[in-house]
C-alpha cells in the first residue's frame, strides 16, 4: 500500500468518527457505526 492510499484510509476514519460525533439521528449513527469497523478493517496493521 502506498502512502496516498494509507492517507485516504486514515482520513476516511477521521471523517467517520467526526460524523459519528455530530450525528443527529439514530439511523445515521447506526450507519456510521456499521461502516467504521469496515473501514478500520481495510487499514493494514503497522509492521512489527
């Protein structure tokens, strides 16, 4: 994975978390709660 892809994944996570904080309705919150772990799973683990 190149640096640009990793940046995009991390920014998506940041955006999802921010939207979750600001969500006004339960349907939006539930959608974000479902999508956040899916996006987190896409991010590779850092090398050991």
